[in-house]
C-alpha cells in the first residue's frame, strides 16, 4: 500500500515534468515523439521482414507440394499402366495426402500474403506520414522562431521610442545636452581667442609706422630723400638711369660690408 502511494507520487512528478517540458519546448517534444515513432517504425519493419520470411517458407512449401503432386500422379499412372494396382494405390494414397497438405499450405500462403501486404501498406503509409510530420516539425520550428523574433522586434521597437518619458528619450536628451555644452565651450574658446587681436594689430601697425619713419630718416641722412615727405617711389623716379645704377651699386657695397 505504501509502495503504491510512493510510486504513484513519483509518477505524478514525472507527469508534471512532462507537462512542463511540453509547454516549455513543444518543438522538442514533437521531435521526441517523431523519433519514438521512427524507432517503432523500424521495429515494425524488422517484424515485417521476419513475417516475409514466413511467407517465403510457406510459398516454398506450396511449390514443393505442387511438385510432389506432379511426381506422385506420374508414379501412380505408371504403375496403373504396368497393371500393379497395389503400388498404384499406395501412390494414390500419398497423392491424396499431398493434395490435402497442398490445399492447406495454399490457404496459409494466401492468408499470410494478404496479412503481409496489409502490414506493408500500413508501414508505407506510416513512413509517408512520418515524412510529412518531419516537414511539419521543421516548418513549425521555423514559424515559431520567426514569430518569437517578430515579437522581440515589436518589443524593441516599442522600447526604442524616443519620447522624453521613456528611458531612451531621456538618454537622447542627456546626449543632446552634453553636445550643446561642448559646442558652448568651443564657442567660448573661439570668442576668447579673438580678445587682444585689435591691440596686437594696433601694435603691429605702430611698429610698421615707426619702421617707415626710421627708414625715411635714413634716406634723408643718405641724401636719397629730401627732407620733405616725398614717397620713395617718386624719388626713385626723379633719378636718372646713371644715378639709379650708382645707388644700386652703393647699396650692394653696404650689404657686403
């Protein structure tokens, strides 16, 4: 009684486990049922092969019986022609028994042939159904995986909504704020770099003006320029070719010195 309850509880647990597996992975469960059916089909085929051996043995017995009847008939006829009725009677009795045995074997052969053909048809039909089931399992597996992928894509597309109320929307807003801050720093740096440019330019202009004044003073000292403010180009134009050439040579001497 106690063992019965124990095994009953174990069976219930296995039943729960089977139901969990069935709901967890129905494709694997279908594949398991398919594999089990294939094994049963293999066993059925082995049985059918053994049964066919029986049919072949009965068929051989029928052929041997037909040959024996032909032989006994010929022997009985031969003894009748020889006038030996006793021997003919013996062969006639054997012939009667052989015919009865042949009739029984023929009946058995017909029955076994019919049973074999029926079982063969069943196995062929089962094999066809298994092939269809195999294709169906593959299709279901592909459809199930595709539907799961579509569900995940739909879930992702929903979670990827860039609305400000969603996580991705808040992240996007944070990124945009950081981009704006970086651009602000870059603009400030650029604006700061412009400071002092005007004073630098003014200083450079002043140095340039002072250099020009110093050059003009030197020109006056060298007699190349009149004290009045006259452009260098005009003074150069006032010199003749000979004076210009002499001034050029004098400048070259000064540079070499």
